[in-house]
C-alpha cells in the first residue's frame, strides 16, 4: 500500500470515528430517554418510590375561612390525589409545582386551610401507606401539567407530568382572555 493510499485510509477512518462519536453524543444527555413523561388524570404514575394517582381537579372562587372566606389572587385549583409509598423507608412528600403553557412553574400554596383533605405541609408517608388528599394552587384558569417528583436530590430527582385540563363547572364564571379546551 502506498503512502498516499494509507493517508486516505486514515482520514476516512478518522472521519467515520468522529461521525460515530458525534452520533453517540447526540443520543446521550438531552435525548428522548431523559424527557419527562406526560400522563393523564386517573393514570397510576410511579415516580421513584411514590405512586401518584390524580383523581380530579376543581376550580374554586374562595376557600372557607374562620372569619370570612379566603379569596385567591387568581382562582384556587384543588387537585385530589392519592399517594402511595412503595419504598422500604418513610418518604416526605414534597410541595409540587404546576407547569403552565410557557413552561413556568407555580408552587403549591403553603396554606390550604379550609380545603377538605388538604395534604398539609408535613407529609411523611410510611412504607406501604397511601395518603388521600388535595394539593392547592392559586393560578389563572387554564390548562396545566402537574409536575410530580420523588423529592430526591436535584441531580437524581425522578419526575413525571400529569395533564390537568381546564374544566369549569357550569356555574363558574369565565374570565375574559382565557379559553376553554374547546376554544369558547
């Protein structure tokens, strides 16, 4: 083999090796395997040791208060769920976030007094226990995704999303500038 042929062979082999390396790098971090799954309400969703089932979402104009009703800045969204600890040690259920259409996260309210079955702030779940309850948010009416988490370290945290479509009751007032799922 001549020096000219050997040089071409090395360049072709280097190009193939570089192309394979770039292809493999594209399949790594940020690929579809790392994207958060989106589930529907009613589906059983396991996130680490926690198993969530999102049962219903209700929009409220106010919450009962001791002296007078509590009025939200926007509208109260309560999400009824069950959470099961399938692990072998106690787990603290973290505060959750809603994700809006612009991918902004809205943290659960820290005071859900007046909400029947509010999960509360301290939410320890023993192994094999299931807690029923409600998460409470103060948000504008719209379609959201509930970001579920196992509460682990940020680098190792497992997450999933549950679609929370806008469904207002017949007697609810519709706010100008928002649209229902049907676009009315």
